C-alpha cells in the first residue's frame, strides 16, 4: 500500500512541476511577444497604421499562446481524471453485502442484440 501512495505522491509532484514550468513558458513567451511589440512600436516612430498592425499581431499571438496552453491543460486534466477513475473502478473489488450474498440472483434480461444476417 505504501508503494502505491509513493507513486501517487510522485505523480502529483510531477504534475505540479509540469504545470509550473508550462505556465512559466507561456508567461515568458507572452512577455517576449509584448517586448518585441513594444520595441516595434517605439522604432516605428508614429506611423499609426503600422503600429495598429503590430499591436494586433502581438495581441493575437499572446491570446493564441495562452488559449492553446489552457486548452491543452484542460484536456490533459480531463483525460487523466477519466483514466484514473477507470483504473480505480477496475481495481476496486466488487463489494458484496452479506444480505445480498445469500440471496438468489435474478435472471438476466433477454439479449437485445439482433440475430445474425442470413445468406440467401
């Protein structure tokens, strides 16, 4: 049992590390994009149409990067949750209540699968 707890603890720590460094990569990338955009605006010196284009491109890049990270993280968390719940349901032994263990089992319902196709 201790071995399973150690593995779960390692998995949680690994997931925290991945989340921390993934978020750090996104924040650093966003800051780099913002810095390049600010430098571009500063160097253009007043051409408003080009400045609008640079800022629009920077905003698009930052929002795309952030949305992609959050979307991938959400899907990853959902998949991990589904996998762990499926694994837990397969590993958990069927709990039998003493009162139901001695009771006769009910007949199974008739099969709902269609009969096989006949070759004519």
